[in-house]
C-alpha cells in the first residue's frame, strides 16, 4: 500500500504542475482574446448568432461545416503527431547517481 501512496503523490504533483500552467494560459487567453475565442468556439459548434449577418436583409441561418472540418482535421493531425508513436520521448538516467528512482 505505501507504494500506491508514493505513486499517487507523484501524479498529484504532476497534476498540480500541469494545472498551474493551464490556469496561467487560460488567464492569458481570457484577458487578451476572450471575445474572439468565444466567437470561434460558437462557429465551431455551429451555434447561430445575429453577429454573423453581413447584410440587414439576410435571412439564412446556414452554418457551413468547413470550419468544423478544418478544426477536427488539425486536431486529428496534432493527436497523431503527439500520441501516434510507440515511444513519446526518451529520458536518459544519470547512471553515476545512487538513486535509481529520481528519473
């Protein structure tokens, strides 16, 4: 049981580190790009808004799937580049150290 606690502590430290980075990025995004982010998210999800009208006489509420397809294609490529390999990255341990678990 103590081994499971050590592993949980390591994952919690990693989750905390990642969480602080994500929070900082979200704060930066919201303070600089919130309006555009919400617009693109709405367009990606296919949610109609009157802001999309280019003319007052326009009545169509067609939302083209081109943006969604472009985003899904890009995400797919990024996922394949990140997770599509057998080995994500390699770390070399300093064999001169006495502690094998520090890697």
